[in-house]
C-alpha cells in the first residue's frame, strides 16, 4: 500500500517574542498618562475651536438624520464639506454629556492618546520597546499633533485610523493572516469616511510593504491585497451608496458640491481639485492664478514646502533625521530575508512619509499647515526605529557617520525654525545649537559607555527640545477658527509675500498675529480665523467667510423667540456666519451657500418658498462670503438671496447685527 503524502504547506515564520523589560510598561503608562494630561490642560480655552464643525456636532446631537449625513444644522439644509465619521464620536459624547467645549474636544484628546499607544505598539513589534516608546514620545510632542488632537477638525480621527491601518498591516507582515489584511482595509475605508481621498496616500506604502515582505507566496499575497481593497470599499461604500441612492429631496444638500453629489465632492473639491488647484467654489484662486512655482494663498509649492514658515514649526523638526534613518535602516537590513519585519516596517513608514510629504509639497490646491499632522506618525516611527537601529550598530564607522548626519541636520533644522521667532524663548536655539554640535562630534567618536549615555541624552535634547517647546506653547495658547496653527506666530504668506488678491477678502485687516510681542507680524491681509492664537475670528459680531459670529444676548433672545414655530430660527450666508448663532441658541440656523457661501443651496426660488411657508424667522446680514473665493466671477445664489431680502424686507440693527424679519411684511 502506497502512502499518500499530503501536499506540503508553506511554513510561515513565527514572530519572535519581544523581550519584556521591567521598565517598559511603567514607561508606557507614564507616556500615555502624561500625553493625556498635557492634551487636556487648557482644553476649554479653545472654546468651540472650529465652529464650522462645532455647529454640525450640535446638529447631530439632536437629530439622527443630521448625525448620519453630517448636516450643518438640525433642520438638514446642507452638510459639511466632508463625510461625517469625524463628527460621530463628538456627537455621541455631546448626546451623553451635553453641548460644551469639553464634551466635544475630549474625544479628540482620547484619539491622540490612542494614536500614541498604537504607534508604540506598531513600532515595538519589529524594533523593540525602546524604539516604540521613543516613537510614541516623538508623536506626542510634535507641535501639530498637540494642536490637532485638541481640536475638532477631522484630522484627529484620520491620523488614528491611518496608524491603526499601519498596525494591522504590521501584524499581517508577521503571520500573513487574512484577517489583518481585511482589518487594514476596514480602517482605510473609515478613514475615507473621515476625510475622503487623503487617506489613500498611505495605501501604496501599506500595499508595497506586504507585497514585498508578506509571508505567503506571491499569488496569495496579491489575493489578500485584493481582499483588503474589497474591505476598504465596503467600509466606505455603504455610506456613499446610501447617500447617492437617498432621494435628494429628502436629504440635505451635499456641502462643497455644485451638483448635490457626494461623488462630485469626492473627486472634485476634496479630490483632484486639491492636487491641480482647480477647485470650484474654493476660497482661494485656482491654478491659473498662481505665481511662478507656487500657489499664492496656500504658500509656494516645491520640495522645501514643509520647511517654510507656515509649515516648518508644525512638523519639520525631525523630517531630515527621519529620512536619514530610512536610508540607513534600509542599508542595514539590505541582506535580510525577504520577509524581514524591520525592513518591511521601514518601507511602510518611509513610503508613508515620502508619498504624503511629496503630495503635500506639490499640491496646488487648498493646503493648510495643520494637514501636516498626517506626516507626524511616519516621522515618529522612523525616528524611533532608526535611532535604535543606528545606536545598536554605532561601532561601524559609516553608521556613526549617518547618525552624526542625522543629529547635525536636526540641529540645523531647529536653528532655522527657532530663528523665525527670535524673541520667543531666545536662549533655546543657542542651547540646541551648542548641544547639537557637541552631540554630533561625540557621535563620531567611539566613546566608552558612560560618555555614550551622555551623548544619547544630548541627541534626545537636540531632537526633542524644539518641538516640545512649540507643543507647550500650543497647549498654553487658545486656538479658535477655521485654520489653526501650532507654536508661536512666525507670520508670512510663503515665498511670494502677500498675494495681490488679499485685498479682495472682504476688506480684511492685518492678521491677528500683528503686534504680538516677540512673535513678529502676522500674515498681511489674513483671513479672520486663518491663524488664530487666542483671538481673531471669535471677536467678530456677524461672522465672515472664515470668521465665526458671536451674537449678543439680545440677538440670541430674538432668535429664540417663538422658535418652535419655525424650521430655522435664522439664515445667514456662509456656514461660519451661521455657526455662532446656532451654537448660541442651539437652534437650526440655515447656512446659505455652505462653507464658502458659494454652494447653490438653497436656490432663490427655494428660499422664497421657505419664506412664504413661514419656515425662516430672520435673515442675518453680514459679510458671509458667497462669491466663491477671491478672484471668482459670476453671481452666486447666496448673493441673489441677499439682494432679494434687502429689496423686500426692512433691516433692523441689533447690537451690531443686521436682522431682517422674514415673517414681517413691508
């Protein structure tokens, strides 16, 4: 009888158990508790933070329909210009704890702590506990992270989900199980429901890492990546499909679109338009209005963009070190097996940094400095992993040379960034310079153990002192408005100075940074709310394109009068103009034209019908935008509505706010 042999099975490498250090978990607890306490400090000073999203949180906390769609108001006239996933956690918190700054912002803090923990867990698996802890620490003290994990923009959830996808893919590289690939796709899918196409920037590095290093055979790896893609489509597609199939007449207008389509929003204003600069309804000029080599309002494009004044202090401190660590780490692991976990991790995080960083550097459309928080996990992971790899192999001359290069570049970067605010903590840049130079020299010397420990501490100080100081300043300073910025005000529009169309922005005065002692001038002609550090947009009475309204008690009382009789207590051009009134009254206020006041919602005919049916009590006058951005041409529906109201109703001035009672007849 011939024995039948079972077909050979592919032997999958088992992950090597990481050594358990007695100090690791106390250190981790200190890191996470310290991060949570630091991020919670002074949290309420941010008030409503970005009132555009705060108003949507208020709406979703009282209306499940507004919750599902991400509506700006509880009467569901229009949505925010993003999918709603980032709002859901905040809205659930507000439903439980009531509407206030803390109930809205604490979920963002928890996302920050969770992101630090996930970075630790993800880096620790291939590189050990020291690398994981250092990576988590770097993320926690990155200035833009300290800003956005205390703010209500979508970026906090986006970063958490991207890190979660990296964690799941790291697990997949270890054992090749399908579930990790599917989970990676789910995280990316929900990232799409947070900020649409931006999350896709991490997909190529994730896929490449598994394609090159996944344990199974090539054919199976490819099938597993298709399974991950299917999971991604399912995790995002259910909501997109529901919105597309929902009768348009019974759902809110899709904010940011001109055809009332979530697909148009995805591929246009929040998609390819961000890359090309041709963004219909943008608050700034399109690609055709750009100065040579740049895009005016959003700074110059190019390879040095992340180091310019607007972005540099947010994220650039350790980018050079991260790139050196990437190159050196790949060289160190060059002859390792195909499935080497450390090389796969370097490919993942390095690809994340390169793809996202280059996209941010060259995109010609809307770009805000806080977007750079998406780079923070990759920089943190590469610095943590690279520091441990290079330190362990420092007996080699070329490794010491690479380590010295990283320290030297970090010293130079810190000097550059701190020189932009010379009166802010003036001794810090000199201290970093001296310590950094000494550390660079010491690294090149094959020093005894005691001196090596001193060198390591000097390197840590050189790399972390600058961003930590910026992060502390960020936490200590209130931030409100549409476009926050971490650290001291360094001013500037970029390489080309003040753009010529700045004068068109509603006749706006100099930016809020002007006159701050030691911080230098703010951007000239800045949009209210563009960079707000303790004041700015919240000082406005009726609001503006990016400025939030702040009504008086008398105005609030008028809006609340007989509010149960009306669908909308008021209507104002632009979401930010409407937001302050809505948050003050907790009543629906229609944001005509959406965020920029340029969306065709509602049309003049629809607005007239609402007025005839007695659904809107007051029209709130002001500089709510509605022109589709500077330099735009054509007449918007919001301007048509404004002119019709002015021609048919009587204006009343109440504490600096112009009100038109739409229920009164002339």
